[in-house]
């Protein structure tokens, strides 16, 4: 039961298992059958990452975990409870009390924890104004009005939060999740939050929500990645998006996969994309990417990825030392998460030079 000299411990499957991990910095328990009184003992000034995956988490386990989080000596930066079932609201409250007093946590994943509205609201409220949290994933739970009302305050009051996944908050319910207040708080020019990645896929959002999304994307210059996949946007919603695409100067990646628009929607985007110089990827179904409009859209996205917005600047504003990097990027295969897997071509950049004057040849 004692692991005094191990830096990392991973336990998968089986029943029970050791409970004392005094020197461990990275601890992962996955699909382990734990009795209700099982408690994890670790050094709060050593553990940095804790993953409890596909477990049943009792109050007896989460209460001391919450107490450890509240300890001023705690150094834990990442907690992942994916697919674990928190059995009672009392357990959630005990964990939340620790979150509220913690000052070290940077990443928290509670995806697929079967959290109901009250449980989610309790967690979100505890994180409001947290001094270090940067990544939060509460996807695939069952949030409603209480949780969603807390989300806006969390986004506005938590200056360190850069990535928020609130996808599939109506998991299994088939209803639309009303995220208007979230979009509105990200649209306020006077207090734009630090958030750069927002995932709201699978929330049954319809065309009516696109008006709020467009306002957010035209006002907010910090948000660079928006996931709208697996919603219910039709060609009408895409038309509203396309009408304002030229005013979206911050967005780089837009995920529209598995929605309800067809080739007409792709044509709308293909006609609108030349007015935008920052969006580098619009992800959609393969059947739409392979259409003629899809290929035109991809061509302009490749230009943006290759630095078209830099090329459009006056030549004197671009340092000569930057040109090798600009041209080299056009032939660089990107593996960046969330981007379309493609290889931009230098020929596209050269064609851009020829079409837009000789300024690039003046040096």
C-alpha cells in the first residue's frame, strides 16, 4: 500500500488497490472498483496531476480530496474526473468547498460525470474568480438554468479562464440549451473576458441563436476557436453568419461539423470568406468539403493560414526578416489541434503576390 519512491502511478482495472501515494506527482486510477470507504492519501505539496477516471466517487473519497485542495500548500494543477459518477450532492459540495479555497488548479475536467443542474451550478459557483484555473470541461452533463446562469459570472469574473467546454449540456434530453447569456457576456466590449476557446457543440442550438453568436464574434477579438458542431444550424443560420464574416477579426477556427446546412450553406460561406483574413479553418462534413464551393472555401482558408492578412499590409510595415517565415509556413504541414489537416501550397501564396501588385518584389 505504500509507494514512497514513485513519481507516477497508473492503476487500471481490478478492485481496491493501494491508497497511499506519498511522493507521487502524477496519479491515475481508471476503472478501479472502490469500496465506499476508500480514501486516497497523498502529499498535497507533491501531487500535481490527479486523474480518477470511470470510477464511482463517494463522499468519503471526495471530502478529503476537497480538504487537500483547500490546503494552502496544495500544488495540484490538473484534475480529471472524466466518466466518473459523483454519487451524492453532498460529495459535490465537499469537492466544491475545496475548489473555492484552492489557488493552484489550472485544469479541471468533469466530462460525462452525470452531473445534474444543481451539481454543475455548485461547481461553477465555486470556481468564480479562481486565481489560476485556465481550462474547464463540464461537457456531457445535464445543465439547465442554474448552471447556465452561473456560467456568465464565471466567464466574466475569472480572468485566467482561456478554454471552456460546455458541449452537450442537454445530454440525452433532446432539448435546446439556452446559452444566450453566455454569448452576451462574451459580446460586451467593455469587459471582454480572457476566453480564447469556447466549445458549445451538441446543445441543439438553432438558427435563432446565430444572431447572438454573430454579435459575439464581431465584438470579441479574443475568441479564436469556436466549436458549434452537432447543433441544428440550417442554411438560414449560415446566411446570417456569412453576412458578418468580414467583421470577425479575431476568430481563427470555426467548427460547423454535423449541422443541418447543405451545399447552399457552403456556397454562402465561400462567397463571404474573401472578406475575412483571419479564419484559417472551417470544419464541416466531408461531403460538403468535397463540393466545388467547399474547394473554393478551402482555398481562401489556406491563404489565411499562410498569412494573407500579413501580405495585405503595406510592405514597409513588414520586416524583411519575417518573409522567410511567412513563405515557409505555406509549405508547413500543420498538426495543430482543431485545424483542418491539410498542406497549404506555396503556389497559392505566389498567386496572391501576382494578383495583388508588385510590392513584394520591391525589395
